[in-house]
C-alpha cells in the first residue's frame, strides 16, 4: 500500500480517535476514561514487546521489532510519557467541555507551536512559506474566537480553551522531543511507540489513584465501548503513520499535513453526531487552517 494512502488512513483513524474520546467523555469522569484508554494501548503493545524479547527471529515485521535499549533510553522514554500524559490530561478536560468543531481545530494548530519552539529552542529558521503559514494559522485561530463567541465561548477567558492550548503546546514540546529521541539519541520508531505506550500507565496511575481516593471532585464514571476504542484508534493511526514513513519514497512534508486533515473527520462528527452549529463559517476557518498547516510543512527550494 502506498505511503499517501497509508497517511490518509492514518488521518481517518485520528479523526475516529477524537470522536471516540468525545463519546467516552460525555457526562463521564475524565481520569478513568483516560487511564483505561491508556491501559488498552499498553495491553496491545505488551505481547509484542515480550515476543520481540523472547523470539526476535520469528517476529513478522523487522521495522516494528522492539529492540533492546539501555537504561538511559528507558528513562528518556518515561519522560516522554510524562509529557504526553500532561498533554492528554489538559486535552481530555478541554474536549469534555468544548464542541468538537472548536477543540479539534485548536489541537490541529500544533505544527505552529512546533515550529515556534524549534525556532526558539533549536535555532531553526522558518522560510517565507512557513511564515505565511504561521500568519494564516494565527488568522484562522483568531477567526475561530469570533465563532466561539456565538456559542458562548470567549477564547481570551474560557478555561477550557486555555486547557486545549496548554495541551497543544505540551504536545508540540513532545514533538520536538521526538525529534531528539529519533535523530540525536537514535531510537527506532517502534521502540519509542511501544515503550512510551507502556510507560504511560505508571505515569497516569497516580492521577487515577488520587481520583479514586477523592482528592478532587470525582464525578461519575460510566464504562463505555468507546474507552478501549480510544487506545485502539490511536495505535492504528500511529502504526499506519510509521509504516508510511518507512517507505523509501515517502515525503514527511506531505505526510504531516495530510494527517492534520483528521480535523475534517472531527468537524463532520461534531455536526452529525452532536448537532454542532455555525457549520459554514467553521468550515471556512478549517479550510484556511489546513492551508496554513500545509504551508508550515513547505521547505524552501
């Protein structure tokens, strides 16, 4: 299967991932939903980690073999898990309280924050196309603030918008850290995905246990089929993504913006499953946002 088809399928499952989260969180406690979704991902990866350790010669896909790594690498991956856990905590709380058609586009601005962080922390310099993309993304974000006002959401003082922005910025930090792990440390994508999925369980367990102990208002927890679906959709999306980027002719500058089209699935799901409003103006904003994200991925010639 070609890398562009794999990228489109990855975007599709990322959209399903957001829809599953919204369904699971509706009138539900956040921490158990997040914790059991994480446990699902870890349970899927754990047999493959064991298989890779005990019988690597019989493992069916060499690119996704989990190889032995040192104690320092395990520590670095546990830190990645804490970053992702922090991003997801803020993101899940925000998604519970915001319309999908608002939360999804905010989250989709992560390439903007990644470029800004790379510029500030790693000395990278955006080219003219990327600066244009930054301007379009910011303008789209500003336009969404006016749409939000029609639905009673004031971007400059709404707590849940702030939570989603924090989640997105932490997610961008995680993306920068991924670059460090994969390029500087030299870890393989399968090792990163497998171990960070497993380490998310101990990273999130204290919050879940504190929730059980009533450290903050607990809310009511309802088990739903969409909870394990959260973990499964994310694993499939990431597996398709890593499969795409391992192909020799794959272009990461194309794959990344294609994956961001998952916001379209989120947008349509918000309309048809949750009856969200202001469809036309949101569609225009999302279209502009996707153009800006595409420009962010362009390299100077």
